[in-house]
């Protein structure tokens, strides 16, 4: 996967997280669920980005 692909995925995940946060503003009954989902999408973005950056730096996940 190229850096552009990774950045597009990160942008997509963060856009979904933003929509969840916006929806939470207008749906108080679902607020906690929507904010939880937003956090999960943000986490996906971080994992995607860290995974890509880790491959650039030669990290393969077995060193921790």
C-alpha cells in the first residue's frame, strides 16, 4: 500500500469520526454510542498510520 493510499484511508476514517461527533451533538440519546464509535474510527486511523510509518522505519511489530 502506498503512502497516498494510507493517507486516504486515514482521511476517510477521521471524516467518519467527525460525522459521529457531529451526530452526537444532535442525538443526545445516542451520544455515548456515537462518541464511542468516533473514538474507534480515530483509533483505526492511528493504527493505519502507525503501521505504515512503522514499515518505513523497519519496525515489524516483533520488537516490543
